[in-house]
C-alpha cells in the first residue's frame, strides 16, 4: 500500500487521543446488572446471609455471597466449599451453544455448603431458578478468593435461567435499592 502521510487529515481527524490515566470501571460494573437476594434466617435473625445474582449481558447469572454476608463481613476462615448437595456425586456436563445440561437449581434449593473454622456451616441457596452450567472450581481450591474478591473471582456458580429472566429479576433487589438498606462503608 501507499505510505502513510500524516499531513493528509483524511480519516485521522476523527481519531480520539487516548489518555493513559483514564480508568475503566471494573469488569463486573461494565458487563453485569447487579441484583441481590436479602436472606434472613428465622433461627438467627441477626445474621446477614445475603447473596447476589448478577445478570451478564449474555443473559447468564453469576451467583455468590454479598459483601454483607456473615462470612465476608467477618472474614471467617473457610475450610471447605462443597457442591455435593447440588451435584450428588455427578460431574457437570454442559453442551452446545445454548449451554444445555447442567444441574437444576431452584431459588430455595441448596447450591453449596461452606464450612468455616470451628465447624460453623453455611448452606447457600440457589437464589434463582435455572441450570448451573459452571461451578467455580478455583474457589473450591482457593477458598480465600471468596473472602478477598466475593463479587468477582470469588463467585460460586454461573446459572442459565432460560427464558424466565424478567420473572427472576422481578424477584430480586436491584443494587440501588439494596445499597440503601445495606450501605457500603468502602
């Protein structure tokens, strides 16, 4: 091709100079709509057991513990994260472009069990109805990820809710409303 002549404005007048100090929003803030599921236990009403279901632009949900959950808030030492109650010993097999397969989960069914130091156990619910298409194996191997990065690397599972997204979203609390009730101190 012809040598590039910078004197010729042509298409180059539309170039926008990049500022290396410009910071992008974190990945989760750019590609997810944040929803929360406030959970209270009748036996221990003072415990905060809130979880989140973040909706990605690809219509899949990322599930995990909110920053206000007892485990995160008190930085409890996690000894084990087990999805045995969900998998019942079977391996997760998801196939195809539409992510068929996975483990069926309901908003009130068990997703996983987290055992903390001293034998304290937390059973987490599925929060939404759908199929678990990915379990975060890394958080099983490195439970501290859940404590350090609860809303990013420390997610628990990815769920495909199928065609019921609007119904699910209506059952959850949007971030703005949630933060009014549970303000962040950071």
